[in-house]
């Protein structure tokens, strides 16, 4: 089953997506998501200039060998650009194999371990009252798990607060917008937010929160402790995560479960966090985590240490990645939760994904492969638009983590 063609499509139906399509000599096609928010064209070049010329002519059935060929064979390993490109090829090859066998991908991975994949939606508000109202709204829609973010009194803009009710798209300008941050204002406000949310929706709904890398370990320890009465499902990216040993400090002080990993791309990025039991959920996703081939190894390692999955699934992952995560989530034994946001209607039309939401769970559908049909003809109508994520400064102007 020789690979005869591989094409990269960049399209921007409201935001940029990079999509890889691989075709075999039998005419079977597979899709991979190669979108890296704000750095899209570097992955396009990595694929077109370096990987695709070495991919043509290989046997599409040998997924593991092709993964090893590109990972070990490059000499230069790891990094988001490299691993997103490898992840896109890997996902497309799993799509092809499942289509060739006539089964949905989750069947190939090991079959269904559950009836559907529990997802969490994003409720946010410009202030506490609006955030609480949106949490109620998500609960009424049937979500069993809800991420809560809110504007912070005294700060003009904050991570996680969308303009519309269901969309959050921070990468929207040709030059990075600048946000201002105050740890003091945030730490004083966050417990009040969750107190109000718990009061509004009760104990049954899982509540999640994303700190987006902004605290130091001891500050994160304080926040985790202050939030304990509100019983969070997870506290995400409480600190920047390069220093894995830093999590030991957080762990010593709080029982609030910790989630980390959306910016990781290698198993070695989380090896210490897993093996020392410093986190509870691993957030690596299919597209940035080197594809299904690497993610299943990471999940197996995580399982040994009681860590569950919680794949990143914001709208900068295309429906191709989301579909791959959902198939993965149907199967993976140590599943935790899947992030789930609505893509724009235009995006949904272009990608024609078959997954469906019902009662807080999403099912990937039973079409062979990933269950995504990409409409190439619409690409020209939506050319690439440069768009960058914001940067963050403290109130005195010092650069900080966004
Ligand atoms: C999340 C993430 C996103 C990221 C975005 C960056 O938890 O969904 O933190 O909001 O900021 O995906 O590209
Ligand atoms: Mg996050």
C-alpha cells in the first residue's frame, strides 16, 4: 500500500488550520491536523520541504516504522514543530489503516471501553455574574464537566474570556495583543468565583479551571488549597511546566487535582511528572503530541502512575484532531475527560466531522477511519491570515507568561 501523494492545505475559516492529506496507490486517503497556533507556516514548511519527500513511496501500513523513521531519523528530535508534523502524518496513517480495514479508528485501537467520551465545555464571563450564568447554561445543555474562567476585577483582559458565548479565539491579530496581569488580584478573586459557581450549580457538576501557566509553585499551592472546598475536577497549568520538579512544592500543600501538558510534545516532557506522581491528568493531544503512536505510549506510562488523560481540544485543534482524540478517548483505559469547544459553522462545514454530543458525552461515530471528510474545494475561499496569541505583562511592564 504505497503512499503516492501527500498534500498540505492551509485554510482560515475564521482561524487558521493546517491539514495534511495522504493518498495511497489504492486511492485511500487519510487526514492529519498540523495546526500549531501562531506558528502554522513553520509546520507547513517542515512537512513540505523535509518530511513529504521522504514519505512518498513508503508503505502506509507501517505506521510505527514511519514514526520511528521521522523521529529517530531526523537526528534533531522533539519540539512542537517537529512533533506536530510527525503527529499529522501519524494520524493520517491511522485514518488510512482504519479505512482500509473498514472500521472506525477506536475499534482498531482496542475497541470501545465506554459508551461515549465525557467532555468539558468552556463557560466564561466578563465578570463573576456572567461566568456563573454561563456555567448554569452549560449545565442546562447537559454538560457534566465545565471549565470556568472569568474576568478579574481591576484587570482589563484575562485569559479564557471569550467575546461570544461559545467561542474563545485568542489568536486574532497580525501582531500579538498585550494583556496585563496581576497575580495578587487573581489569587484574591479565584476562590470567590468558585464559591459562587458551586452555590449556583451544586456538587454534581465537575468544575475545571485553567491558570494558564501564570503562578509560581508556592502561589499555585496556595490557590490549590484555597479551592479545595469547591472540589475541582482539575486545576490546569498552574505554573509554567519546564521545571517538572517544581510540582513537588504544589503537591506538598494541596489535594486539588492537577492537569498539565497541552504544550508538551514528547514523552520525556512528562516522564518525571508521571513517574513521581506529581500530576493527575495529562493534557497532551494527538496533533501536538506526536500522533496516536506516541500518545498511546504516554497513556500507558500514565496508567502505571494513576494518571488519566485529558487531551487538549481548544478550537485551534481542527476537527481532524478532535476526532482523533475522541476515538482515542473511546478506547484508552485510563481516560479522564476530553476538552470540547464548538468550532464555527463554516469550520464544521469544511471538515464535515461526524462526532455527536449527547447528554455530556461525545461519540466519534462509526464510519471507517476518523470519520472526517475534508472539503478541499473550500480552501481557496479562506486564505491564510497571520494571527498571533497575546503576550502578557505584569502591571509594571515586566514580560510574563500568557
Ligand atoms: C486550553 C488552552 C487554550 C490555549 C490555546 C493556545 O486549555 O484550551 O489553554 O486556550 O491557550 O489552545 O493555542
Ligand atoms: Mg489550557
